[in-house]
């Protein structure tokens, strides 16, 4: 009888994790869709230059957040403690002080960064956005407490409420003709509501002693996470800073519009696969199961993202015209070029999830450093010609560093190179699909409009991709795919969710 209690407790935890995994996916997906919709409406009333200034300012804030705030909160999230009150009080003291110092540093260095990027209007926006860093420092600890307690429902609802509040403020001011000020007010509203709701939802009231030994241990763990976060950020977002330096605020606005659409698709497709992969790998101990899990995650990432991003590259022009209007037409070519990186990013995130779940963050950090240097050098050498050249260089450089990450992850998972290379059918099917969609679009007259062109392209892509998969996939893989689809239909969405999920970033806005 004594053994029944732990078993029942474990079952309760598994069920709770399943439900909260669904909330994590819902919160991430819905907030991204809502943010994208608000952005698309604002794009019709606010200039490209204003969007460019805000995009670079937010990227600067995001860099500081990942370096100094998220690293501390993640270190706390990953460690146990005999005195949680002391741990959380120390975390709050560190993140609040760091947020204040970071806010002062960004405020004081605004003119220097604006001069480096040759963008005078950037300094004023950066000074206002320095307040956001102070708010992020205050919210890191209550957000970490919710994630640690697996309260993903509260985190998801908080994200939606923050996006709605910011959208209401931004749209109201944009419709009144305030332009840049509407975008600034939107971000301030998002972070103010985020701060208030996190503190209310967490019920956190600082108590406990502040001991230097505990704080020093926490900072030591955070230092390693901070280094890895810096390299990953540079590899993923250095292109936006260079777009500003090379082509000014208007160019940055056009580039950011395309990247915003790509990142929304990435968050809805790739991040969910990556987060659930970490949870699945963490529960696997046997080598054969780990190998099968890694290959299965790669297979599913390719099956889902290869047609999505290959299709987006081909239908970028009708997508931009339909969603943003003809004034943003120049973003279409940038989106086509950036979409190629979506597939490489999907595979990279699965590989990174494998290394993290296997407790090998050192491998991930070294590859991230190599990726950051390589991508930055390639952009500086080949990305100055045009926005399209910058986007294409970014995609190609991301694809070039992918084999190193896949090779290391395969070694850790125990998978052989021929087994990874055998996953080529979805890529080939997506390439054939993109060619078919492109040929069909050439036959559609310009008078048909973007909506009709997009509908025809999507339908052509679905039919072509399914037919190519049927021809190219091995018989065993086709049978497995059909079985998994049937299982998902019978058991519902919760059946396909692993018994755990990766924690959300504590200060995610």
C-alpha cells in the first residue's frame, strides 16, 4: 500500500504536465498570432522608418535581457534549494539590480549605438525603452516562480492579456496619427501589464535572508548560460542590426517586417517541436530510445517545416500584398530569401534540444559561438549590396553551419550519419512542391489579385507535396505516418503531448 501513494502522485504530476504543456503551446501560439495581426494592422498606419527604429531598439533590449536577466532566472529555475524563500529573494535582488544597471547603461549609451549604426533617431527610442529593462528585472522572479510551479495557464493568459493591452494602446494612437509614438506606447503598455499581472498571479512577497554564498553560486551558474545566450542571439539577430547600419531605418523596417512574419511561423511550428523535444528526450534513458527519439524529432520537423517554409518562399509576394499592402512590397523578396533559413532553424533547434536534454550545454555553446562568428562575417562580406542580398546571405550562412550542429547532436544521440541523411524525402518533396507552385503562379494573371493567387498556390502546394511524399517516402515511413495520424485523431491533442514540457522563459514578454 505504501507504494501506491508515490505512484498516484506521479500520475497526478504527469497529468498536470500534459495539461500545462497544452497551455504552453496555446499561450505561445495564440500570443504570436495576435501580435502578428496587430503588427499587420499597424503597418498600414505607421511608417517603415518608425518600425525600423522600434525593431532595432527592441532587439537591443532583448540582447540585454537574454544576457543578464534570463540567465539568472534560468539558473534559479534549474536548481533546487532547501530555502525557496531565500533563493527567490536573492533572485529578485539580483535581477532588479541588474535591470536597473542595464536600464542606466542603455540610456547612457543610446547616442553611442545610434552613432555606430548611423541612425540619429535611434537614441530617443532607446532612452524610452530603457524603462522596459527595469520592468523586466522586476518581473523575472515572479515569472520564474510560475514556471517552476508549472503554472503555464497563468503564463499563457498573462501573455495574451499583455498583447491585447499593448495592441489596444498602439492601435488607438496609430489611428489618431501618432506614428512612432504609438509603437513606443504599445511596447510600454505590454511590459507594464506584464509586470502587474505576473506579480498578481505569482502571489510572490519577498522574504528570506540574502546570503552572499547563495548569490555567488547563482551568479556562477548564470555566467555560463549568459555566454551561450549571447552567441545564439548574435547568430540569430545580427542581421537586423546590420540592416539598420547598411540601409537605414526604412531598410530596417522593411527587413523587420519580413523577419516578423518568419519568426511568427517559426514560433508556431519550430519552437513547439523544440520545446516538446526537450521534454521527450529528458525522459529517455536508453541509448536506442534516445536515437529513435532524435531521428523521429528530425523527421517530424522536416515533414512540417520543409513544405511550410519552402511554400512561404514561393508565395511571399501575394502574402505581403494581401497582409500589408503594396507599400510594403519590397519586403516580399526579403521574406522569400529569409524563408530558406526556416528549415535550417528547425533542424538546429531539434539538435540544440538534444544537446540540452543530454546535459551538454557546453557543446551547444561552442557551436553557437562558431555560428555567430561565421554568420556575422558572411553578412559583413556579402550583405551590403541590398536587403535581398543580406537576407539570402543570412539564410545560406545559417544552412552552412547546420551540419556541425547536426553532427554533434547525432553523436550525442547515438545516431549514425546515414540514418540522418536518409531523412531527405521531405526536403525533396518540398523542393518539388515549391517548383510546382512557382510554375502555376506564373500562369495566373496579375488581375487575379493576391488572395486568389495565394489560394491557388496553397492548394497546389498541398496536393503536390502529398503526392511527392507518397512517391518518395519509404513504405515503412508511410505506414508509420498514417498510424501516428490515426492515433492522434483517436486520442485527441493531449495524447500527442509528452509528459513534460520545457519551462517558459521567465521574463518572456
